[in-house]
C-alpha cells in the first residue's frame, strides 16, 4: 500500500470496499466506495459503485 492516500486510485478504494464487505463492515465499505465513486470520471460508473455499496445507516429499521 502506498503511504500517500492521494496516490490511491478508484480501483484501490473499490478493493478496500470489497474487503470491508467480506469482513462484514458495511459502513466502512460504503465510505470507501463513495471515495471510489468520487474519483471516477464517468457518472454512470459512479452511480453503479454507489448502488453496489449503499449507505447501511439509511437502510436500518428501528425495532420497538
């Protein structure tokens, strides 16, 4: 891994998002995917990334 986060690519962030998904860390996966989407120049690709890693805090249901 590079010591400078500015050197990371969208692909690097997506790899991290997949690792966090596999580790059952959906919020971290979402944050990494969001960074990947922001580093992507194609709006369609960015939308696909965001759809693949939705924000888990908006999908939570409250239980009484």
